């Protein structure tokens, strides 16, 4: 590997090599909260990176670079695709948040296949890594992205980006220009203060202001290219809509993607009573708005709860019905769609899914110094059972257990495998085990939330006289408490093995008890096979001795 290759770029590329070497569909969910919509004036963005791979959390230190330094970009076979000029100075990055509280999330919407450009040097994970190392704000990040793809070419599918800093939250969508094309087509919108936004693997930007750079930035060719390709006819009298031009919706996409957006919106603003017609793919129904005003201010704990959604309490509740099994598990095996008698069917795709590799909540606050104001709440595996541990953006190392392990070998030393084991084991008796797991999960997260103002007050005091000591204090707190999460989940996993063994559930005295199955599920079994499990009742006549021959 070239010595000047970005360390973050290496990590992201390694992850994508693993992903693209499998048949796994990459699908993610982002939730964006502006400071005017949050309970404490924080800006939040979330990201669930959903795919079957083992993530490695990385810290990339800030660095100065010599004139002429470049970063090599290679294809999957190791062939050099091109070089990217290195920035004179690059910023420190923890995961996908940098030292200036800039956070970066994404979801892939795919779009038109003919717009993928194999000769484009930069792919979306390159954009994420390079941008975090080069930009201080969300608005600056959009310029970096636009400049990079204009100079080096964009070689990926359509992507939606979430960008947040201490004051603003932006939503951006980008698509390629096809084989041999130059640059990309893109548009970025500032989410209005006081509003929330969401996206989940579908292009959602429709109309946008062409001449309002305070709230909208876009590539010069965003409309003209669509006209050139025949995606939009300006003579039609219809307004230009980015999503319709570059990612026309299909019913299966609406169900898979927009149901997640609907659920985020219905939880943030139940008073608006959002219809389910659009996410069910009913033709002619208006799409959901790009952003909404929540009924009440949203706290960090609310963000966590929303990202654990299985559509509970709705007609799509994944914990209910025959498909949830006897113990109400919301987790379904892939693939998401299947056929019976040539008819297409599909499971619901929830926000929380067992196929999540990692997730985060970026919290950015403008009233605190950057090292303290930015918190990268990071969790491993399924969002329902993960613990989001606070990693301050001013730290200079990350917990070792979050950096080791591989998908091919189970290890109690790997934080991902530890959380993954707990989440997977719960499927044996989900309705029982979830109570044991969430008790530990909630205690850990509640402690983090309660300690946050205390830790930050102490950090502020230290920072007045010794910035290095402040960063060491934040690092020690972040790393030690994240490691404690994994330690407690190891203990939890061993407890679950012991308590739930061979179909029994041990009571408080340690004695195995037969708990059987819920009556509702037993009734479904009887309905399917009414005679097989029925035990006959003998009367005195039926057991009378037969006469001897």
C-alpha cells in the first residue's frame, strides 16, 4: 500500500471489499435532527451500516503532508485506478466523525444502472473518508465532495448523504454520469432548523430551489444532464424532480425503503397521522415530505429509541403474527423477498435489523469546544440490542475490542462478536431474553446519559489550563467505558446460555422450569394440523377388555 494512502480510506475500502465479495444487499437508515428540533439544541445524524461484515472502528490522527503527496486508488484486483492529490493538512477522524464535529452518514439508493461509471476513480466510501479529513463544516463538506468528483470522476451507484456540524444539518444526493462521463450530478439541501429528515435507500429529493445557495447547493449539470439523457422534458410543464429523474420509484422499493421513513415520521409527529398508502406502493399517492416538524423536541434518548424500531404497535409490527414465531422475534432470515406459486412476497424491512454491522449517532453542539461538543455514539450489531457508547471526537485512541476480529472466526475478544452473540442467542426465546438484555442495555446507556454533563463539566475545567490533559481524560473515559460495555455483554452472554438451556428457563433459584409456548401460537399450530397433536380421550367403554379368542 502506498505510504501516503489515507488510513481511513484503507479501512473503508477494506470494509467494502468484504461487502462486495458477498451477495449481501447493503441497506442503511439515516435519521437527521436539526438543533431547533432537538431538546438540547444538539444536531444529530444517525447511520445504520447494514450488511453482513465485521466492522473495525478506526481512529485517524491529524497529519501534515508534503507538496506532491498523493493517495493511490486501486480496484478490487489491486490495479491502480488513479491518484488523488493529498491535502496539505488532514483532520483527525474517529469512525465517521472528525475533530470539528462534522459527521457523515449515507444510504445507497442505486438509481439508474446506466449512470454508473467504471472509470470514475472515487467511490462513496472514498468521498466519506476524504471529506472528513478535509472539511470543517457540512457546507464545506459539500464543496469538497463536489470538487473531488468533478476532478476525479464518481464511480459508484446513487447515494444519499447525511452531513452535520454544530449548527447545520444537510441532506445530499449524488449519481454518476455513465461510462466515460465526467463528474457527477448532485444536489444538497439544508434541513430547515426545527425540522427532522430521514432517508433509507431511496432517493427522496424532489423539487429544489435552483438559485438559493443559502439552503441549496447543486452541480451545474443537474438538470441539463437529465434533459440530455431523456429523463426530463422541460416542455412537459412539470417541475424537475431529482428523485424522479435519477431514481424512478418502484413499488417494492417503496415498501422496502419508505416504510422506514414513514415509521420515523409517525413517531416524531403522530399528530400528522401519516398515511401508509405511499409506502405500500399505491399508485398516484403523494410521497412523504422531505422533512417534517416534530410534535415535540427530540432528546438523544428519543433518537436511540427511534433507531430501534420494529414497527411496534402498527399493522406492520414484526413482533406479531405467525412469522414472528412462538416468542415474537422481529428478525427474519434473508432474502427479504420470495415467491410462492409464482406470486412475489416480501418481509417488512424494519429500521432495526439483525444484519446491522455497526451504527452511530453523531451529536454536535456549538456551545462547547469541539473536542467535547462532538460525541460519536457508536454501537455494534443489531441496534435493538446494541449499546451506543460515547466516543468524544477529541479522543486520540479507540477501544481495542472494537478494532479486532473477523467474520470468519468467533472470538470473545471481538466486541462485534460479543454483541452479535447476545443478539443472535435471543432468537431462541426472544420475548423472554429481550427483557434480560434490555435491562443491561438500558442501565449502561442511562448511566452514560447521566454522566455526560459531569464528564463534560470536568473536561471544560481541565481544558482551561491543559488541552492535552483534557483530551487524555476524554480518551480514558471513552475507551474504558466502551470496553466495559463489551465486558458486561460477555457476562450477559454467558448468563443467557445458562438461564436458557435445552428449552427450559431457570427461575430465580436456578431451577429449570418448563415454560412452553404462548397459547396464541399453539392455536395456530392446531389450526394447521388439527389432528396430529390431539390426544384421544378414553372412556370406560373404549378401554373395556376385549373378549378372548
